[in-house]
C-alpha cells in the first residue's frame, strides 16, 4: 500500500485498508476506541491488481487508487472515494492510463489538496512521472506529463500545510521533487538532489507551513531527512528495509515527528524527535512481537490525540494495534490483534 493505510475518519473512527491479490478491503472501529468490523470489500466487485494507494484530505475523506486489468496484457487506473469508514465507498471509476493504453507502469501515489481534489501520480513508459487530477466541479483533468527520467520504485506524494501538493521520486543517483506553485497548478520539477537513495524507501510528511520533509534510506543503510532548499541530514541507521511510517504528534507538550519501521529483528522500532530539529538526535526503541517479513507498519493520531500504531502482514492477514498510554514519554499499551 502506497501511503498511510491507517486513517482517522471524519467521525473519529480509525480504519485500515488491507490489499489482497484482487481487491482492497477495509476494517473500521465500530466506535472510537471500540471493537472493529470484519473486513469488507471497497468499491464494488471490480477486480484489482495489488499495490493500491491511499491519500487523505483535510476533510478526512480517503481517496483510493489502484490498477485494474482491462484487455489482455493491459491495465488502467481506477479511483474511489471513501467518505466515512463505516459507509460504503464509491464504486471504482476509471482514470485511464498515463500513456493512453498499455500494461502497468509502476505503483500509483495519491495526494489530496486543500480543496479536496485528488492528485494521482504514476511513472509513465518514458520513465518520468505523469499526473491526473480531479476538477474543482467534478470529473478529471487530462493526463499531464511532469517529465523526469529513470524514475524507480514507489513515489511519495504529500500535501503541505499550505494545501499545495508535492511529489518525490527516486532516480539513479538522486531524488526528484515536484511542487505546485499555487493551488490547482500543475506541479513543476523544482529540484533534483544528488543522493544514493534506495528505491521504495521514500516517505514524505508535512512538517511546517512552508515545507515538507522527505525520509529515505541511502545506499549505506542510513535513514536521511531532506527538505528541498537545504542539505539532507543523516538521522540514524535504518531499523530495517522499506520505508518508514511518519506522523506529527504532541509528546510531552512538544511538536514531534514520530517514525516507525519494521526492524531487522522483526519487531516494530520507534524513534521520535522535535519536528524539523534533526540535530536533536533520534534513537530506535523496539516494541511488540516479531512479525512476518512482509509486515508493514502505519501510524495515526486518534481523536483523543493519542498516537496509534498498526501492523499488517498480507501473508497472514494479522492486524495488530497499540496506542500510547496516558503517561510521559512514548509508553505504549500491549499490542493486541483486532
């Protein structure tokens, strides 16, 4: 799943999105902090390819994007909106293909601007990035080629506190960054960072009124933080493979960025530091049981302002959850299966 798959809905309930080989499932709290529903299929009976994407707007609506099979050997992208976790999502609607037709070109990513319009990004057959965005009054704009070259792995799409959309991509020897100059504008390629980045390790987070922070793992195995316009900072050694999950939260009265990642030992590792103050340092602390190799972790903040972490193993279907205790520091409740 590209994006944070653990979300807090408009009604305060938490929900999770669970990809399968041919569908996307959702589970949600029956009431905030209460028991969970059984998995149910999202968007009707449409057959989907694996690796969907999810994004959430300031209105708390979830926007879901996935590839679907079309004719033999070809695929197209589809989109659904989920307004509230316990309501049925809209049926999947076709978005087409960045190259008009063909097979899957890469995993999609989605971000939602301040007006609630989804922006869908995907690699195209030329190796660059293409985008399609919702119109202000319904429907979709035409596909746009944002350029770039030799893009690798998953993209990281994010909406800044300004409401403008940004997207990051890994390429040989560096990272590409596109940003909207104003609401509704086509994102432009603003900066390319020279860095030895591992593909499929990018995760972006809005961290200030004017900026976003990209987290990535470099070829030496270090987790780095980069804000366009500045130099990247080595934060700490990566706890394990894959991207981190990141969330802004309040810890002991401070605005902090919390990171989580499945560690090499199989447990979940957490690290926190004052937002945009990487020089303060961060250290991993592991929690919970050892997880299967395919397990991923996602972070959210519940309606009471408490950090929530969830892990999901697609091979076993096991979903584990923990919350921060009401005490100083990052003390967590016991992990439980839901």
